[in-house]
C-alpha cells in the first residue's frame, strides 16, 4: 500500500508559525513534492491545490523520502515551517500528517471610521 502526506495551509494571523483554532485554512494554494530540492515547482513534480479548509494531500506514494514545499504567492510571507519546507520519510501504508504551512499577508487593508488604514509588513 502507498503512503500519504497531508497537511493544512493556513493564515497565520498572529505571525507565530503555529495554527490556532481561529486561524482559517487557505484554499487555492499549491503544495508540491520538490524532487530536485530547488524550491521551484517543476513540470514533473507532483502538486496539489489546497481545498476548503486549506487541506492538501498526496496519496499512494511509493515508500521513500520526500520534500514538501509550497508555491508562495505575491503579497504573503511564509511563517511555517521555519525551514520553508518539510523533509519526510513515508513508509508503506504510512500517513505523515500535520505538515502545515502558515502564511501572513504583507499588506492588510481596512477602514476605521472615516479613515482608511494600510499596514505593510516588510
């Protein structure tokens, strides 16, 4: 039986690198298995787009070592994991879960009364 890698992509609202219950999952982000360890998604690498709740998964994997990474979107900074990727070993029939990716927006916009607020995290 193949192995599984799974996790959640979340908005790290307090910028601490850990997911709290109030931090939502982020759908529409690409997580991939970086076979050549170059940090870039290549055409031959497996990828999965996060769905509702920010969940991603890779199933039926051949037992072995994998590097799990994300495609970073403009306007966001990665907060988790600290290394920007996970190196994991998956055995036959094994599930490696909890491989979560946190991000924080570099620009937040909002209003306060009649004032317009723009905060940048650079």
